[in-house]
């Protein structure tokens, strides 16, 4: 019984004597860059108020024109945010064009 205990302890202690392989260090990666947007770009605008009650075709056409302006401003803000993001990426990721070619 003692020999069995000694044998089990010897196997258990043999595992403690080994060291794990070192974890490989990753290649140098650039620090993440967060490009913020102007508050005006991200601030939502209220949707135009729909005409209610007794309204004329003039009220409807005014509403449609306001709705169109509201939607156009939203798309302009989105385009501005995309352009700002692209400029930020170009500024902080000099190898963007090379890395995009590799993915394809």
C-alpha cells in the first residue's frame, strides 16, 4: 500500500516539475483608434409633424416637402459621417489599401 502511495505521489510531483511552453507574443498591432463624430452629426432630428384633422392639399404638399428635407438631411449626415470615418482610417491606418487587397 505504501508503494502505491509513493508511486502516485511520484507521478503527481513529476507534473509539477514541468513548465508550460511560453505563450507566443502576437505581432505588433497598432493601438485601436476611435474617431468621434460631431454631436450635430449624431443628434437625431424630430420627424416633421403630419397634418391632422381638416387639411388641404397645400398642407399635404408642405408636409411632403418638409419630410423630404428631413430625409435628405439624414442622408447628408450619414455621408458626412462615412467621409469622416474614411479620413480617420486613412490617417491612422497607413496600410489600409494593401490590407484590403489581401482580403480579396
